């Protein structure tokens, strides 16, 4: 697997982990389940960490991605990572063209 493919897989994996955590935490909040809330927060943080690591390894231009870009933007906002947030916006703009 080339570096860009493994990098892409890591970014996709991070997005999936973040989305999973978001859903878990939302369910926990709706049901009052502390276990779901904690599991969701943990998965969300793991997803953010994986996306940050993939972002640091990146060497090329961000690819167009509407949904992926939005997830990256939101994850960047949540993590306080301005670079992820901006790159998510760039991806969304490219996908809109």
C-alpha cells in the first residue's frame, strides 16, 4: 500500500471512529446512559487523534469530500485543531464545485 493510500485509510478510519463516538454519545445523552456517553467520548477522542496523526503525515492537497470534509471540520473544531478545521472546509469547497 502506498503512503497516500495508508494515509487516506487512516483519515477514513479516524472519521469513522469519530462518527461512531458521536452517535454513541448522542444515544447516551438521549437515554441517560453514562456508559454510552463515556464510550462515545472515548471513541470520538480516538477518532480525532487518528485524524490528527493522518493529517500530520499528509504531503499533498486535500481531496474533495463533502461529507468527509464536514466531519473533518467539526472534528477540528472539537479538538481545537485549526488546520483540520480549515482542511475540512477546503474539502467541502472542492466537492461543491
